[in-house]
C-alpha cells in the first residue's frame, strides 16, 4: 500500500494531465456538434470492426460442430431418398422393425487417422460397433467412394481405403453402364485403374465412373472419379482406363458408413450358387 501511495505521489502530475485531457475531450464532444458526429462515426467503425472480428472467430470455433451436424443430416437424407425405400408392394414392409424399411442406411463418422503413402492404406473412424458399424460395410464421403470397413471395436473402426492394394470394387461408366473392376494403381493417391471394359464401349475423357451396385457393400451410382486417360490393348479387346479420383484422400475429414440391410440375405443366396 505504501508503495502504491508513493507511485501516486510521484506521477500525480501525469494523472492530473490525463484527467483534464479526458474532461476536455468530453466537453469538446458534448458541446460541439461537428466533433460529436466525427466521434460517433469513428467509434462506430471501430466497434463494427471489432464485432466483425469477433463474429469471424466465433464462426471458426463453431465450424467443427456445424460440419458434424451437416454430416449427420446428410447421412439421414441419404437413407431417406426414394431409391432406399422399398415399394409398398414389397413384403418387407410386413416386418415391424423400422430399420427394415430402408435398403441402405448411412451413419456419419469422422476420420481420426488416415494414410495415403503406403501399399496398404487405411483410415480410422470415430464410430464403432455400439454405433451400428460392422465389418464389410462401405465408406463414402460427400465427394464419393472411400473404402470398406475391416475391423471394429466398440467405439472405433478401421477401413481399408480405396488407396489399398487389396481393394477391388465393381465400377461402371455412368453414361453407358458398361462395368469392370476398379483398383488402385499403387502410385498416386489421386488415381485408380479401371479394367475389363469391353473395347466396343463408348469411352471419352471426362466421363464419370460410378459404383455398379453389383455388390452387397455399395449402392449403385456412388461417384468414384472421371476418366483422365485410356488405352485399348490390342488382342485383348478391353480398355485400361486411368481414373482421376473424386475424393481428395489428403483432405478427408467426414465420412458416411453404408449398410445394406438385405446384404446378408443376398450373400447367403449367392454362396449357394458358388457351392453348386
């Protein structure tokens, strides 16, 4: 306390000067119309700038929550599109379980680990078995196909991404429906190779490549990428097509896990044919 009093005594002239300056400024603003307008305009700009900066900061802080909410809403909307709801005439509606009303169900998740430079790349998702995730479910994003779930724990799941030498998927030309097999070229995280497209199929640079729907994992029409280059192997009669992937695997944050509710029934029936 004694030091504080000494400080006041030592600088009392400065404090008096600041006090009189403030008082004079107050009188100038309140009794001079022109100066009052100038002060109001200037202070308004300062306050507006501060509010704008504050609003930008708040928007940035809330961006993560907004993205998560949009991801969940997107998954719900995918589940409710007409192609995922059987017609009324189908006997499936006779069941009471609400989950059986949809051919495909989508669950939103966030990527918490990812790799792109290995031979066997994978992603880790922050959702697991207690969220309804199971092995052999498909993984997609807003931009297209991502991978397939391989292992699951109660709270997490890992999936082999499209950038994996073990990944194969049935894909087709969106405009002509000719289908083949798509796999990663093992080199670039931006490209994959589509083979087994017959030589008489109409192929052009820029054509879209999508999932064929000939599996129990992915629905038909999920975007994979576009044709960047292609060549026809003489004597074989099939194209080798270089596909520019639609998903940027180096900037992958939110995904959706796809479940085909009738997938197990289809697998069992197809296994019977293979055993004949």
